[in-house]
C-alpha cells in the first residue's frame, strides 16, 4: 500500500513537472526571464477570469470597468500565446505596459478611485513589471507605480466627476472581496511561476555543474599518468607538492585541477643513468591550464619513451638532449599560436655523481638549501617560455652535494595575497626572495613550505614545488687512488710515457669514475700524440667531472686533430650550450662546421662572434 502511494505521489509530481514545463516553456528553449514572463501572463489571465466570472454575481455592473477588464483579458491571452508558442518577447514588453496601464486606469475610474481594493490590484502588476524589466531597469517600474498613484490621486481631487463610485455598499464589499481573491491568486501564481523558474534554473545549473565536474575529473585522470614521481632511484630522491587553485567535488570526493605539473623519470644517455625532471606552469588556470599540462605531459612522455627505445637520442650528451627536448616541446606549443604557453624548468641529474643540468624557461629561480641557508642557484631565466620564441637553449649546471636540497617551484610561491590596502584592493607579495626565508624555516620540507605559504596569505595561483636530493652510494676516496698512481706519475715525470700508460689503463678499468685517472690518461695520450685516445680520455673525464669545461674543450680539439669532426662538434657544442659567450669555442665551431660542409651553421656562429666582439668594443 505504501509503495502504491509513493508511486502515485511520484507520478503526480512528474505530472505537475510536465504541466509546469508546458505552461512556462521548456528550459532548453526559454531562459528564466522568458519563463517568468509566461508565468506572469498566465497568472494574469487566471485572475482576470475570476474577475469576469464575478461580474455575473455582483450587484451592479460598471460598464467601463468591465470593458477595461475584457481588454486586459483578451490581450493577455494573445500575449501569452505569442510569448509561449511563438517565442516573441522583445516587442511584448511595451504593449504589456500599455494595456496594463489602460485597463488598470479604467478599473480605477469606474471603481471609486484609489481605494484599498484597487491598490491590491496594482501590486501584482508592479511585481510583473519589475520581473519583466529585470534587475537593471526594475526601478523604472517602481517610479512609474508611484507616479501613477500620485497622478490618479491628483486627478481625483481636481476632477472628481471623472470617477464613479459603486452602486451600493454591497457592491463595494463584493468588489473588495473579489479583488482581494484575484490579487492573492495572481500573486500566488506569479510567485509559483517565479519559484518554478528558479528551481528549474538551479536544477539546470546543478546538472551543468555535475557535468562540468565530471569533465574536470576525467581531465585529472588523463593528467595523472603523465605527472608525478615515476622513478625510484638509489641515489636521487624527488619529492613534490602541488596545490592547484581550482578544487572540485566529484562523487563526494575532493579533487584539484590546474596548470602546474611536477614530473620525474629515468633515461640512459651514452651508458650513464640520468633522472629527468620538470616543473612547469601552463598558461591559465582550471581547464585551460590543465590543457597545457596535458599537451606538455604527453610530449615529454613521448620524448622519454623515444629516448629509451631509440638509439639516436640515447647517444646524445645531456646538454644536447636538453636542447633537443626544449626544441621539440617548443614545436608543439608553437602550434597553438600564442594561445597556450608554459614556463618551465627541465633538467637532468646524473645518478652517479649528482651533477645537475637544467634549462630555465622564464620560471622562478631554483633554490639550493645548504647547511640551513637558502640561496638562488642563479637569478637569470635564460630561455623564453614554451610557445613564444624558439632559440638555442642555454644550459645551467651545478653540483648537488650530499645534504643539499634543490627546490624548484612555480610562481604560485610568490603570488600570495597578503592583505588589503585602504581602498580594499588586494595586496600581492612583490618580494621574490621571501620564499628563501620560508624554505629555511621549514628546512626544505615541501609540505611545511606549502602550508606555511597558505598561512601567510591567500594563494592567487596554482602552487607546485619539486625538491631534489643526492645520496651517493659511496664516497670516492681520491687520496687512496692518488697513492696507487704514484708510480705512473713518476714514470710520466721521467718521460716514460708508454710504461705509465700500461699502469693507467689498468687503473682506469679498476676505477672508471676517477677523474684523476682519466686526466693522467689524457696527458699520456697527448704526449704520444694519440689524438683519438686522448679525446676519449678527456671525454670520460668530462663524464665523471662534468664541470671541467677545459677538459671537454681539450676533447673537442683532440677529436678535431684525429679527423673525427662530428665527435669534435658534439664536445664543442656541450661547452657552447653552457657558455655561449666564449669566443674561442665559437671560432672552433666555425672551423668544425666548415670542415663538415655545414656552411649555414658556420655562418651563424660567425655572426655571433661579430656581435660579441662589437659589444665588447662598445664597453
């Protein structure tokens, strides 16, 4: 029985809902203002129908008032038909005002002037006009209402003969009663129509919000496999913290969506293991930013997969790989013609020695926390954002010592609302060094840094932080190696290079990560004018001691002497990518590209030399 009652009640509600949709108009065709107009016209028709019906039972018959009521009734039906079924709205506003004003004036004229019953009739009309005019012009209806009352009252005083009273006291009472019922009915129907329109609007907004949150959630699912820490290194430790500006709820669970991304992965270049990482901030927030993250994450993921599968990319030096990566990412973002861009720090960390290579594309400066003091690694953003201008990337480098914490973050760490001024305008932090104090206070803990920033003010942008630490498996004992190298050192001093070379080759096999061994090997091969071997020894030195740019240059020179031009170009380009202003390196590149018949590239480097020389001369 209860189930039957519930089913009947549900069917009744569905019937009412369908009736309301038919009367007011479907939500997919009518905006709320137009549905309100439909409801108001229908309410007026109902109220005037009650008034006309009452004329058959009233004592007395005011012809003028009845004519006015019939005029309003007929026009209301016509207006409702045009508004509901012909979707004619714009030109109905003025006729509704005119007909309403004429019929109301006739009703007042033949109903004894301004009395309480007629005032009751005017109130629903005032509500109707205010709703039709909307929030921007509803004051016009109020002014018109007050002016009409004052004008009719003035006419009633100076021309009392224009107004006729009821035929009897009973007629007055009946008119008051019927008018009161009509006013209540029309007001009730108006409010019901208004409430229904608002309920439908809220339901539609809720439906769209649920749909939007679903889209947000699906987008976040797409981003999830492209972001995050995807590497478990024995020596390099990554941590990340992300607080996106946009939060939403889907299936009673809170989620975030935005344009910041932290990602780390693993690649192998020339037989050495590197951790690749990125911290990016795409243009825009919410879906726009998330779109940039999707594009970037997909492109970077594809590049990493190509590196791990393709023998060509895996043979690049770290500097060349980073430059190639930046060019590839730029090509992707340039396709959006400025509608999508991203600031970025993209880098590699050598898992063996903790040497860091990175590119800063208009991203906030990297921070190094060492011995409790936080300092910027460099205060130069040496490359443009992705999507704006393609250029030769400049590579920055540094050593990560055990105990150091390298922290990279988006501009959300700086763009914090710290209060309001006297004009109630929000004050945004302008001190980009304030983050250093926060890093020191929190000892590099990203969670605490993020919470501390939010305690100091309101985040106005997405916030992302990425930290890097180096924990070597073992510490090299170069002193012990030097003791073993005492004999070959003596042989080199005695110019017994061949004998020293035998010892050094064996030691290189035992200690391939010792820069001292490779330095001595380079010295021995150079003295014997074995250029190719000397170049490889210098290259190996550069692998284990990447900050030794002089030895990398020596390798380029030795490869050039050995006739290995492509290898020489690779080594010279490594130096150029870090120090593009070194003229001897540029001159070497010009010679090497000319030997390899790449005249266009040679000419490009020659132009750079001229620009540097001219700027030096001006100084």
